[in-house]
C-alpha cells in the first residue's frame, strides 16, 4: 500500500549526502517530495526491485505545461545533485511532452497528462508496488 511520506525536500541542506546505491528508496522519495513541492500532478513512486533491471525505483509525475515540465526537471535535478546524487542522463524535452531523468538506481519520468495517458507506462508497472502517491 502506498504511503504519503516522502522525504521532505526542504530538509535537503540539513541531511548528509544521499547514496542511491545504499538507499535508493530515500532518493526516490526525495525526488517525489521535490515534485510535490513543485506542484506536480499525480505523483507515484514504484518499487521496481525484483521487477526491472533498469532501475530500483521509478518516479512518475505530470506537469501542466511545457514550462512546468522544464521547472519540475530542473528542480529535481538541482535538489538531488545538491544532495550528492549524480544525474547520468536526461532524455526528452518539454516540447516532446516526456522527459526522463536517469539517476542510475532511480529513473524519474515527467510527462504532460496527454502523453502520460497515451504511453500508459503505469500499465507496464502494474506488478510493482506503489510506495508513494501524491500530487495536486
């Protein structure tokens, strides 16, 4: 069952660096908290351990517009980088309506609502436990 308890994004400066290899769940929850603070819609964190070789956790959220998608990605990148988590790759643009931030053990998907409905990523992840749900 999903819990509504992401790590508070505003405490990032007060906490030691995050280690995505040792504690990927905390990193995923931090990403969700940043999305929550940035007014993302329909945020979910999926525990992919044992279900995917791509990542341990998938974070997915929606943004209301292209500028909102850009802002969400920038804020997640800045917060996790400040917390000591390396961004390995970013794919997509706000104009493509789907941006993927690859932090190694955590992958963050930021889409507009129409693209999210069209690609239906969550139907691929239905076997995975949802550990967090939130958003506007």
